[in-house]
């Protein structure tokens, strides 16, 4: 399966950059977003506009989605003018939203019943990774579909692995988010401790970020915290969504995740203070009492 005509639904903070990389890589791109203005830079560079996800699918051999919540995924795929309304045998859908593993399995099964392929392929790397085509992509689906989609992943990411069947990509992303949740608390507490001890947090950060404490959050988000830059690379509200999915999966598996439970509580407190549209680094505000 050689994929040339690609559809893209969802042109937010990350999707617009990801779609742009596909266009630069030479794929024929058809796009849809709830607000057309977000698509204009892509349209100016040769992408085509469609009036619905169904039209995107009709114009494409494979359609990629990255939207907000599982309910949005549900609507984009199964709605009256959703992707499956324009689906046909031999086509592929790739959901790169962080969403429910159960919904991913449902999409995969339905695509197979219609004679096509589906992958769940959530990503890690945030806005920086999306801009730099340096995303880590976690994939669930068949080996055949994965092999066909690799050129697409290569245009958007630095690493991509098939983790298992439908839903495996989403479960892998849950593991990723669990690690980030507790790690973000650690970054905030380290900086707050340094500040409280009368140290220069920026100088402390320069000493610890490259050592055993180092992480993506330490390198990319801690400097934003210290500058008071809480603009979203990844929204607090979307992180709360992800943690909720992970906790729901944990309950189904009958396992306890106390670190995740605490992070979820703190982020919900942050959202209640009106910060749901901030970036995840805004957790530092709670420690500062802002």
C-alpha cells in the first residue's frame, strides 16, 4: 500500500505543524478543521480544503486525525459526516489523538469490517516536537498498516514503534502520560524548593537538567515556568482528559496509581482556578500560590 493522498482533520496547536510537515514532504494534502482560518497557512502552501471529515476521506487514501477528546474522535469518525461516511475498501485512518484504548479498538474493528485499515498512533513531544518533526509516535494496529504508514510517521516524528494491536498505541501513551504527570510534580517541587532556599532557580536548573534528574519537562518546560510563560504547548484541560483515561484504565485493570491520582487532583485544582487553557507547566502556579 503506497500512500500519496493524505487527509488531515484537526489543525490545532500540534496538528497544524504536523500537517505542514506532510505537505513539505510532498504528500497531497486535504484538510478539515472546525475553523477554516486555522487551515489558511496550509491552503496557501497547496493543501486542499474539504467541508467535512467525510469529504476528507473521499479525497484521501489515508486520513489522519488529532482532535481534543474521545467524544470528538467519536464524532469525527462515526458522525453523520464523519470519516466512515466517506470510507471505502483499501483506505486507512490514523487517529493520533490521545484517546480511549477501547474507542481505538472499535475504530480498528469497524475499518477492518469495511475492508480497510486503522491505526491508533498518539504522539509525545508537545508543540516543540510537532514543530520540529521530532514526535515520538506510539502505534497500535496491524503490521501491514504500520508498514504503509511509516513514510507519514517519518515526516512528522523522530521515532515510531508498533506496540501491538488496536488500542496498544493508546495504552502506551497512557504509560507516557503517567510518567509525565509525576515528573511534572517533581520539576515544580524542585524549582519551588530552590526558590524557597534562597537559590537562583535558573542557576539550579542549569546544574540539574543535564544530570540524572533530566527530562523533557525539565529541559523544555521548566525554563518556561521560571519566565512565567504558561502559554499552552499542551493544554491543562487535555492533560486532565488523558489522566482521566489512564485512571479509568487502571480501575479496569484493578491497579493503584497513587502518583497519578495526586497529579490528577492537583491539575483539577489548577483548572478550577481558571487555568484549564494554560500549558501543563502552569502547575508551578499552585506552588507559587498564584
